[in-house]
C-alpha cells in the first residue's frame, strides 16, 4: 500500500497497530556483582531492578541510556556491548527492551531523585527483583553455573 494513501486515523490502522515503547536497560558487572537500583519511594517501580531509561526518541538511544544511568546511580558508564533485545507483551502496549552491557568509568555511586537505593549485589545472591521473570534470563547468562538460577 502506498504511504500517501494510508489514512493513519482509520479504524484499521488505529485498532490493529499497537503502541510500542522502547526501554533501555544496563547490566554492569564488577567482580561477580551486578549494579541494581531501587526505584524512588512511592513510585510504581520501587523494587530492585537494572538501571533503565524509557526512550523518548529525542537523542541517540545510547546517549539517553548513559544519561539515564547517571541520573539513577551517579555513575558515568561506557556501553560495551549489546546484551539482549527482548519484547514484553503481545498487545498494546508492546515494549521493546534493549539491554546493554556497560562498565563504570567515573562518578560516585549514590541514590538520586530517581532512585531510593543503589548498590552492588552478588550475582549468586540477588535480592528480590521487581520483575524476576524479566530479569531471570539476564542473570542466568551472567552466572558461571555456580550461582542461583531461576526457572
């Protein structure tokens, strides 16, 4: 179908095209410890999780990710690799999560207005995470086989 002839307000487009959100998360591991943040008190994301950012599309996603990590942790990081790309949900809203590996470059680890706690946690003794189903596969891939594995 020609884009010029496509009516973006027609029921066929609006009812069948799910909203898509893009989230970038960062896995930072040092000496078998992973950096986790606890969301700001009273927020809907108050459990432990990887540092993350909801991508707004106004700058390169890598820049937004580095900025989001600094805003949540106080650390300046360098993205080292693409760890994974996963989708959450099958309907509106669909979320695509880009997970980067990163290393600490500078800064001071501290909670910010976006996080109530920031801490290193041993990969084989993780706290209860805000979304174990989502994060379980990441940590399975990081563990060397001697740590706690989730099913």
